[in-house]
C-alpha cells in the first residue's frame, strides 16, 4: 500500500528512546490548549488512560505499552535498582505492571492485546537486558506500525465505498473520534474519510458531538478543521433527520465508525450511540462500515454478549465541561456546568454493541471483510487465521 498519502501532524503520543521520553497530549484540554504531559512510569501511564487524557482503542494500547517501556528505560539507567536483580524479579515486576495497566479501562481489547504481546516476549527471554530491550522495541514498533495500518485501513475503506459508487462524491457521517488523536496517527474511520478527501471524492463529512464526553465536538472537529476537510457538526440525535433528507444534492453514502472490540462473529462494541446509528443506516439503506485494526478483533469471544461495557462517572452526563477564560482575561480554565437538578438518577455506559447483522463491512489493515451471502455474521476467524 502506498505511503504517499499525507499524514496529519496531529500527534497524541510522542516517544523517543534517546533521550528517554514519553509525552502524551492531554485531550481533556483540546481543542483550546495543546499540552503534552510527560509520562515516566507505569502509574502515570495508567492515570493518563483512566482519566481519558488519552483515549481511543489503539492509542490506549500503545500508551500502556510505551509506559512500561519508558518505565524500564528510565529505571534501568539506575543499575542498583532492585527490579533488575535477576530475571524472576524483573518478570514479576512486568507481570504486575501489565495487570495494573489492564485495569485502567475494560472495553477496548487493544489494551489487553498489547499486554499479552509484551508478556509473551517477557516469558520467552531469560536475560534481564534482553527483556528490557525487547519490550522497548515492541512498544516502539506498535507506535510505528499503527500509522501504516491506519493508512491501509483508509485506502481499503475508500476503495470499498468507491467501488459501489463509481461516479459520485461521497457524503459520510461519523461518530466519536477515531482520528490521529485516537491512534498513533491518521485514524481508522477518520482515516477512511481522510483517504476519500485526499482522493477528491469526499463531498462532506457530518460528525456527531458524541455526548457525554463530546469526542466529536471537541476532537473530531479539531482534526477536520485542522485538515480543512469539509464538515459539519451535528447533535447525536440529528442523524436520522439528516439521512431522511439525503438525496442526490445532499447525499450520504455511508456511516463510518471505529471499534473498541469486535467479536469473532462481527458484533462490535464502540462509543455509546453507535448502535442507534447502525439501525438508522439500515433503515435508510446506506452502508454501515466499521473501521478497525485487526488488533481490535477479539477471536476469544464468540459474540458481543461477552464484551464488558465500561460504565463511567455520573458527572460526565450531568455536567457539560468546557473551557472558559477566567474573568480577568488571560488564562483558560476548564469548567463544569451542571444541567439537571440534584438527585437525578444517571446511567452512563461508555459503549454499546452493534450486532453484526447491521454492519455492511469491517475494514482492517489486511483488507475488507463482508458477510457471506445470505448470512448475518462475519467469519473473522477464517479471515485472520
Ligand atoms: O471512550 P473513548 O474516547 O476511548 O472511545 C473511543 C471510541 O469509542 C472510538 O470510536 C474507538 O476507540 C475507535 S478509535 C480509533
């Protein structure tokens, strides 16, 4: 796959081995402030993920892996550190660190996949220095490979959509943020939108605000404006109305979303609100496309029923968080405004599961997977093994 597609310079994760440094963009402050925070150890990596300063399934897995890498890199400069005493001590430190990182967020499988990869490497090595070296190498590789994987997803996805729509420009709807900020770069669903745009085949991208955390209004808006991609922000509740008005002048060809975990049969967990988008896409007879790296596919589970859905704090629903200038001007401050009266009951699942039946295609870096004719399920096991 060609490497020539321009890549956005919106970078959420910056890692260098020499000098040892891991910096993560604090996405809670976007789009108003661009502040990178230094991560020096596993605990700080865990906090970045838990507090959603970094979010998005691929980015979570990569930051978890790199936080272990930077932790080992910085600690290993201190030769007397007891965790490097022998391979058993180091291995139990790594095991405990990975188990801890895995408790940060439960739904995106990429975190668990990254942890398994690092643990398999650790188990195989017997030399302390080799263990450290291999972990750093692998974590760095995850960061580098993700960008190329996303460009491949973008190109495969655009090709799939264009094959069915030879002569027309494509209008799309997307949800949440699946772009450079949610990955190592370029993005998955947003990667497909970028590829359509770079091929001059995108007419317009509509994107939802994505309550309660507003990844769309804050982050997708930031990326689309940055790349000058023609786009319009809508509330989550406006998608069906938009599709009902879609005609040749204002055509919407596809809804394109990312994934946090795809089960073997294709059932897909993604940001809350995705399921209702799939229902409306099917009702309006337009494509519903899931874009995700193969690391988001969990072959250990048969269906979406087995996916654990993260429930987050009530205040994400009861409050709207924004950035305001303080009264004396100057400094920007993050402020929460409460909407409902005290005492209201709140339910805040962060993700939902879209049944495979409603999904037209799953686009990965290895190619596009569609359902076998006449069936309602994907056979991801056959595709990946
Ligand atoms: O809660 P978040 O912001 O981590 O949720 C992100 C999503 O649901 C994305 O759509 C998904 O992780 C894919 S990101 C390429």
